[in-house]
């Protein structure tokens, strides 16, 4: 198992690589190049420059999160072929630079959503929170504004300003869309890029939809075991795999996470491990990683990953996902240093204990 941390380059992160290097057990980062417009090629030079910054701090860059998918691909427009060609070039260039896993998502229009990016908890920490009725009362622009206002000046991945302008029109576009049309566009993308991913030895790892239920009538497809099964069957290559995000999938009551890990284990290339505290059917707070702090059984999750041979058949990359904001830290919501470091140490502790006790 390789523990890594998400890190945003080029002065868009309050956390430094030197700090990440000092978290015990963390040997690398999942990084990105958000300045490259969605749909354009990540050149070898762009990637080499980023990799050398990471390597200077003694860290690896074997995971990229994310290369965003152009909306025309999701919509199935004729222009998609050009963007898919660019995506293939990016995969090839990443593989040449030693990147082994590419985390991406296929969520329409907007990525993750929250109603509050800094909800205070009784212990004085703040967390991201989701109250469904509050989110659906807003429209995408007001959500975007409220999220931007609370982002402490850091870019929010998936809420890049260039995406926001077209949001209302895009939501309208998808009103005539069936889930089958969406699956078909996804298959078209996978069938085109997976052979290139195999050739470049880059495992594609789709991130589940967050939250895992429909919002603004948009198609949501990576939300539960049945749909994950459908997704994996669209293209049978082991390079067509998952980022198993426990926080995203875990707020859906129907999802038995350890059972899903046992079923999909061979196709899980990357794990985002975090806890959530469920407050209602579609309401939740993010929380500290420990099982006792939330609604998920982190021991059961890590045990299932361990038992699935997560780090034996392939490297098995893990990162603590979002953390709370604690000890007065000022950082991008969810991506402070302190609570993610605590989360990493906790997950490593579970992993070591499970391995040594053979439980
Ligand atoms: Mn995640």
C-alpha cells in the first residue's frame, strides 16, 4: 500500500511538499495541472516540470487527480472525438512520466457539491457539510457563489470559473438526456481511451459521484453497487477501474462498502478513505477519520481492502480524503494538512494491525 496526499501545485495550496514529506508513511502526492484548459493536451514538458517539483521534495507522483473530461464528451457531441484524441495524448504522456493511476470523474456539469464548506462542530473544528434541501433550494450559480465565498481564495477542484458560465445552459441540455444516453457516451469514451491506457500502463480510476444521488435532474451514474457493476462491464479491461471513495459512496444507505470492496477489489486502483456522519437520508457532515467519529466502519473498510489484495496485485494507492479544519489552520476546505495527516496515520495503523494480527 502506498499512502499519498492530494496536492495542488503552483501556489494554489497552503500545504507544502516539505510538510507532506514529514507525514510518516506518506511517500507521494496525487497532483494535477489545473491551469491547462479542460480538453487540451497535457504536454510532456508540463508533466515533467510538475514531476520534478514533486521529486525535489523526495516524493513520488504516480497518481494524477484529475484530468477533467470535456463536457462535449459527456454530451456526446461531434466535437468529442477531438477532445478524446487529446485525452489519449495526455494518458500517453502521463504514462511516459511514470504515472500509474489516473483518477477522473464523469459527473455532468458540476463535480461534488456541499451546502456548507465550514460548518462548526462542537469541538471547534469546521467541516464540509451537505443538507439536501438547502442545496436543491439554490441554483448552480448561487451554489458556486456560496462555495467560492468560503473557499479562502483557493480554487475548488471541479468548480473552476470557466465551468461556471455554461452551467445553467448545460443543466438545461441534460434535461432531455436519459441515463442510457449517458452510459453510451461513457462507453464511447472508455472504448477509445482504454487501449491507450493499457499501452501506457496507466490505470483509469473513475471517482464516484458526490453526492451519490441525482441533483438538478442531472444523470448520476457512479452511485451504488449495481451501477458500478454496469460501469465496469462497459469495458472489461482491468485498466478500466475505480477510485473507491468511501465518503462519496458511504452516504448512500444502500451501499455496503466492505461488500463492494470485496466484489470490485480487482478493479480498485486507488482508494479515498474518509468517514462521514450521516444526519438524515440525504444529509451529512464530513468528520474525522476514526470509526467512532462518524457513521462508517473504517476498520471494516480497510480490512476488506487488505483482504482483496489491494497492494499485492497492484501497488494500491490510498489517500486520506478530506479532513476537518483544526488548530486554526487556514487552507482550502477539506484539504488542510493537520487532519489529513492524522487520518493517514490512523489508516496506516489499521493497515499494520490487520497485517500483523492476520485478523
Ligand atoms: Mn474522494
